[in-house]
């Protein structure tokens, strides 16, 4: 399997000419590059004005492999062919390398480039990509791959440091500026001084700090409002300083996974792609397995679009019942700078909230909290000057009893956990559970199987009132930010909860219809009512091919519903003990050029939809129609 590596664009805040001079100083010997043993020039080319130089070399390299493996392979060293193309006029250096040793068993290709920063001509960018394809290696394919991963990671990390070391050495020696290349000028008279055709001479020796011998690991197999590009400028995004400043320290392979996944999304996902922080959360949740991460991230992006989650902070307004009786809210931050959310679960009437609002309203409110949490993380990242990628939740369980274990309430909690786990991985940094009562183990037994193992490890549970001592709450929250109801002096404006008046309860039918309307108005789904014997024609215009859902609900004393994936010429039947029904539907997919406004006005010669519908209306014996209820 071909593995790939793609580095972020590393930025040197020096001119291209200075970086080239530093590149030259690494040779012929460099104690920081022990793997490079020497090279032999195979060919060299220079154009007439000296602006272009191409050098091809055979490089001798030492690979840190087990002695047994070297003995079986019959080699002590490996050879790579490296081609360096330096263009002084364009101010670029392109380095291409591939292995000569074992080329029929292992294929290693590496491309590195130095170029001028697109937004600052006094800075230089370095970019690196490589691929490794192990076809066979005496049965040691896995071992060779692990060696390649370890060695390549070490050398990539060292690469920027080596260049910076020699740049500092040049500066210490008094070299702070090297003039750019200018075309040579013929001197018409003896008193005219010719202009140098290029800066201080730079010999193009093989790439050392990013040695082509080190095989590559591509790590195969792993927004807050709108999920859009980061607000940082493109220049910031090019620099690895951006990664450390906004995303945290990443290994070279983790950086590569992030960049590759972004590229996949740009190629396959329509519309804006998520922020780097959002992508990184999904990568971490799947141990940087690219394929698994790509799958779950695409599913989550589809879910976000269907449920308009990107705009939830703009459109969601908590009903008055939630504002008065939902005992939760944001309260400053913890000692690590994470936004702090406090939930007084024991003081909350979960049964009353569900009977007054319904499950969907509670779920939407929880989603808005998670979106707001991501936005607050971004704000705190700017405030504290370091990456804040998750938030802390403090759950006060004083007052929790068996009434909180009401079955519909637990069912709603499990659904919320399922949605949050699937779409907000690695957003919870720590969960502090205080004053856990005796009934808590029962609740934990019910919900813990649905919580990811990584998330469960972030739970800290304190029973009783002794939660402020050593190893307690004050280790995570500063004393002056400790809420008053937990013994602190900081006023907390979170609602105290309490029992929801039964006068605010709604009937199950009303709640069911309210939830249905909410889903229809806040998602991309369309809805319609159909009546016995009457056809209904509808259309759905979509920009992309995919799977779509037909859902129906029987509004009878014995309700029933079903979900079916879109198919062609499907007969769907549904039976309950007190009522029988049959729904037949016909679907077809039309290209944009065959669509003329609506399904009822289709005139395309490719469509038989309207004719079938007409036949159904005129003949009750027809079995092909648009959508009929019997």
C-alpha cells in the first residue's frame, strides 16, 4: 500500500538568498545530518545567464536498520538519485529524489521545494511531500515500514532546526543580507563594472535535513457558528507557527494527516470545509486514522447540513421554559483557560422540561451549547495566547434522585450522548461531577456504555461535600471563580432550576407535532400531507447525488412510522394491529437539463412521471404512481 506524507509549509523569516546560503553550509559534512555519507555528481547544467542550475547526484546514505535486516538484504548503505533545480530568477529550489537501491522492491519518492513567501518577499517557504510503496522486502515489509516511519519523523522534525542553525551562524558572522540575482550586463567600456550574475555561490548538494533515504509514513487507515476557514490570514496558515499557536504541538505525521484530510475535503466536500480545529478533533478521536476519520467526518458534515447546525447560534432562541428552568450556563473558565460550563442537574426537573418542550427542543438546546463552547474555545485561544481546544463541564448533582431516572428522560439523555459523541468528539476536556448521591451509580451504569472510552477517562467524580481539598475542585478552578453555591465568593447567574409547573405541560400529540414541524422547518427535509386515494407529486432539487430518506407517519390513534432509503419502483407496506395502509411511490432522477420547474410540469421526453401520475388518477387499478395512501 502506498503511504504518503505531506508537510505544512514551513516559513523561514529570511530571504531566499540567505536560506540558500544556509543550505550550502550544511555540506560537505554536517554533524546534524549523520545519515548523509557522501555524494557523486552525475551531471550538471547551467544556462547562459546563470539563472538556472540543475545538478543530479548519486547520494550514499546510512539507514538505521537492525543488523539482521541489513545482513539479509546484503547491503550496508543505500543509494538515492537526487535532482536539484535552482532557479535564481524565480527564486525557487526544487529537490526531487528517489531510491536506486531496492528500486524493484521499495519505491521512495520525495519532493522538496524552497520558494518565496507569497505575501512577504523577504521570507522563504519550505514544503515537503513524499511517498513510500513497499512491494516486497524479504518478508520484512512491516519492519521496514516501521523503520521508515521512525526515521522519517525524526529527520523531518530536525529539518527546520538545521536551516535555522546555519541562518543564525551566518548572522553571527555578520552576513545579514545577500543581494538577489540580476542578469549579467556586458561592459561597453573599461570603466563600467559588471554586475554579478548571482549572489554568493551556492553549491547544490543533496538534501540533508530532509534526507530522501528516510522512507515515509503516510499514516494510512484516520466549527461556534459556521464551519468555515480559520480567521487567520493565509500567511499565518502557511507557517508551522500557526499550527503551534492555534492547534497545539503536532508530530510531523499528525501534521501530514491534517493536511491530507483537508485536501480530501476540498476535493470531495461541496461548500465550505471545516476549520482546522474541527478536523483535528475528529483526527484525534480516531487516533489519526485517515480513512476512518474521513468517513465519520463526512457523515457529521452531512448531519450538520441536514439539521442546519452551522446556523444554530443564529436561529435558536431558547423557549422561556428553558430560560427559567434549565439549570445550566457558562461561567468564566478553569485554570487551563478552558471555558467552564456548569450544569446543576440535581436541581433540574428533567421530566417537566420534556413534558413542556419535547425531546427535540432539549436536543437543539444542547447542540447550541456545544456550538457555543467551540466558539468560546476560539475566543480563549486568542485571550490566553495558546491553543484552547476543549471546554470543562462541572455537573452538580446535589438533589439527584430516582425521579431523574424517569425512563423517557434517560432515553433522551442517551440520544443526546449519541449525537454529541458522533459530532463533537474531543470537545470535552474535563468533566467534574460534584456531590454525587447514592443513586448516581445507577445512572452511570445506564449511560456509561454509550460514552467513548477516551471521554470516560476525563470524568472526575466527587461524592459528599469534601470536594474542595487537595486533588479536588480548587485544583481545576481558581478560588475567586468558584461559584457561590459551591462555597465560593463568585456570583453565579445560572438559573436555579426547580419544578416546571404542570400548567406548562403539553399533550403528547402536540409535542409530537411540534417536534415534527421543527424538524421540517430547521432541516433540508420537505414535508407534505397525503390523503386516501389521492396522489401527491413532489420534487426535491439537489446539487449532489446520494441517498435520500422517505419518511411517513400515520396520524391515527395507533401511530407508526418507518424510514426507507430511496430506491426505484419500491412497494412499501406498513401494518399495525388496528389499521392497515399501503403506500406506493415512484421515483426518478433527472439531470438538470431535463428539469423544467416542478414535477407537475415536467415535459421531458426522459420522464414518465407525470404520465404515470395521470394514469393513477384516472384509474384506481393502477399500481404505479407518485405517492398514494390507501
